[in-house]
């Protein structure tokens, strides 16, 4: 697939992915029959990925529920929540200590202290 046909195909796949129509994408990938062995292997890898993660790629459905589908919101939240606590001047952390503070900070920011206490009591 070279030139504009490949670009049109890729654009259509992006639209289908944005709509959460993973089955159409996997069907399109399954129809590809490249002669190059490395390309066939890459297509199989991508087909396996889409098949395995289809339930997580229902983007239109997630947006209709008011959920975010990109990672930017989560990444920014992590940066703010963790960075505010772990990156204060002069702080040095072990992995165990940082993980404990992260758990506490997440509980504080999400008002989930009861769940945390329950998990500590049963853990």
C-alpha cells in the first residue's frame, strides 16, 4: 500500500478506531496479504494487539459515558499528584518508601481512606 491508497486506508482505520470499531480494523488487517515476511509478522503482531485489547478500545462508548480516552489526563494527574509530594526539595526516596507515599497520596486525593484502611486490615 503506497501513496494515497495507503494514506486513505490508514485514515479510514483511524476513524474506525476513534469510533471504537475494532472489528472492522481487525478484519481489514486480516485481509492484508503482503509478500514480505517481516511485514506479515508486523501485521500479525498488530492484529493480536487489537484483538487482545478490543474491550479497552471502545472509544465512542467511553466518550458517551463522559470518560476520557487519551492518556494525557491521567499523565497530568500523576505528574501533579505524585510530583507535588515526591519531588519536594531535598527529598530522597527508596522504591518502597515512594510506593507507600504514592498510595497514601492517592487515597488522600480521591477520598478513599476507608478502602485503604480495609486493605491494610485484610492485607
